[in-house]
């Protein structure tokens, strides 16, 4: 067994060249789980102090529909990977055996953990070579719905991701629970074409796919002008498309807890349930200030929501992702009462663009911005302008720079930190901070009276703004802050929070 770590015994920063960093840094099957239908991977270890798991990545041929075959990668032979589950306070140890065909790591998204366990190659650890192994060991937290994925391009889009639940011992279990991983299977040729910066191409081209270096400048400019467009072969929930998704059964009078994860490489999902409103209690695994009842959810890449359905009558209903025009895209799962599995399920309304959507402002009791609601004085006030480079350059930037040339946000232990985002681009950006739970305190000129605890937020497009607050109380180290759109991340929209 071999072990790899990117930090020496003194904790000194590794000397890594730009190309080496980019080569591995960026990016980073589950069946529908209902209580009694699917046991999580650690079920037999539920009462142990340490939960031990083994995750092995290998090439995997995946057929999300009868007409589509995808040459991907999988943890333990399934896309998404196995559901991992521990009680809050339990120790977790994962032996990662890398047989992916290239270097790899695992990032534990939403976890506060030692920096050396964060899974960022060439920053928190050395990349695990093909054929190598690594032991990740930490106490998962905070409680809630987290997930895990490779942070080496393009392994996450190819299938190396899965859900991770840290159970809160103070919560009452749901009558029925279902983990719904919404994910999209990319056409890798178009995915690579969207990575239009040839200097970055080596880090994303999968085995057997053409390198971006072979594209002409006009080809790259055209790809950029089309808005990083990626073609998708299938739109899945838990590795399947409708009608092959596994149904969720609940009796009248029961409440169904849906744990919803958007694991898409690039797509924001709009999710609704036929015949029901959604009672939203958690965002990114963290309890909201108060539950919010809505008709639909807008879920950015890497975001998670816990939403509840009250089953008040017999029937069958689709929970599905919908397009902007309300049309179905095959990303659906049915919830039904006993005896109604063959009934025609009720779909969400066709005009949800004008309906009652979940919004950060609604959940946070927003009002006119005077000053963001933050506790105490501010020690670090950072301003990050999200942007894109010149047409054809293929760069997504922070303050006009691309990783690794972006300037870090330097903090001291226990500093109170504000991060202000401005986004003049035509696309919303799902910005994610490793190793912290921050609070969204302002959005588009409105202050949230009840800040929202998050690890990922969509920064609105076309002049949108967002402000985060967090206290620098995580373990010391370098914590990545980046757009979770895999194309934008690979093209350089990333910086880090550095404890000094």
C-alpha cells in the first residue's frame, strides 16, 4: 500500500509549476435510496467508532439509456458512486485505490476537515498515480448532505462522484427518504471543445479524445462565442433516465424527504414535483433559518437541497428537472402510493417560470441593503470580479487573472471575512469554497436579514452581486475558492483562501 501527501512534515508549501498544478487540480451509481430499499455502504458499521470504506476507481462502460453507451469512470463499478453515510462524530477512513488510468484524488465537498484530507492535487496532496493508493481519514462534519468527487479533470464529468450523508443525531428520521443525484452525461468531444484554452487542454482531455491543441484559433473562438456549449448524451437521476429511474413508494400520511444533489458538470437544474409543493429545510446540508415552501427549486452545480413532500392522497407524481420553457427532458422519478405504480403520474405545471421558486432572497428574508448582517467588525474585506478573457482566449477569470496567477485571500486564524462578488458576464457562476461553511449575507443589492449557511452559491449574471461572510476558524492551510462549472474552473476561475 502506498501513501501520497503534498505537504511535508513542516507543512511547507510545495514548489509546483503552473502546468503541474493545472494538470491535476481542476474538477472537482447510486440507486434511488428509500428507507428499507437501499442500505448505505456503511450499514454494517453503523455502531462502530470508525467507518471504513474502500473506493476503487476504474474505467466503466455506462448505458444511461438503451441507445447511449458512455465510456466513463466509476467508483466501485457504479455511476454515481456508492452512498456513503456516517453518524456525526464518527471517524471515517476511506482507502482509495486508483485504477482510473491517470492521476486522481477525492474531494469531500462541504466538509470541514484537515487541509491535507481535502483532496486537491498539488495543493493539499500529491496526485495519486494510477495504480497507487491513499488513505483519507477524518471526522466528517458538519452534519448534513455532503458529496464527494474527483478533483482531477475530467474525472468528475466522467462519473467519479457520489453522495455522502452525515446524519445528525438530533434529527428525527423521515418516514421515507430518497437521495436524488441529478447528473448529466456529457459528449466528451464537445466537452473538450468547450475547453478552448489550448494551454489548459492537457489537463482535461480523456483517454482517446482529441487534444484541444489540435484546434485552430478560429475553432476555439467559435466554441467560446457559443457560450461554452456542451452537448449531453443523457440527463440522469441516479444513473438512469425516465422511465428507468427507480420509483419511490410512500403511504398516505407519510412525509418524503428528498435529498437533491446537482452533480452536473455545467447545468443549473430546475426541479419541481407534480401535484405538490416542496418544503425546503436545508441548503447544502445546512439548516435554513426557517423552512420555505415553494413550487420549484433552482439548483446550481454542486448545490444540495433537502425538500419534503407531504403525501395526503393516493396517486403518482413526477419529481423532475424541467427546461426553461417547462418541457420535460427525461430527468424524472416517480413518487407513488401503494397500488399506484402503474398510474399515469402527474407532472409539474408547464409554466413554472412564473411560479413560486425558491430564492436565496426569500429564504433569507431580504430587504434593502444598508449593511450586510454580520457579527462584529470585519478583518478582511475581499472583492472578486468574475470575468472572461478576450474572445478566443478561453479564460474565465477572477480580478482579470486565471489560476494559478490569481491572488489569494490571506487570512489569520479567527479573522472575520467578507467576500464580495461582482459578475458582469452572461452566465451565473456557482462559486464554492472548500473547507468552510460561509453565510450568504447579501445578493443583488439586498441584505439577507437571516443569512443563509452555504458552501456553494450561484452569483447572478449580467451585473449580479453576492456577498459572503465567514469566520476563519477552519484548520490552517490553503482552501480553494472556485466556480463549480467544470469548464470555467478548468479555464482558470479559481483562487484560494490562505491561512497565514
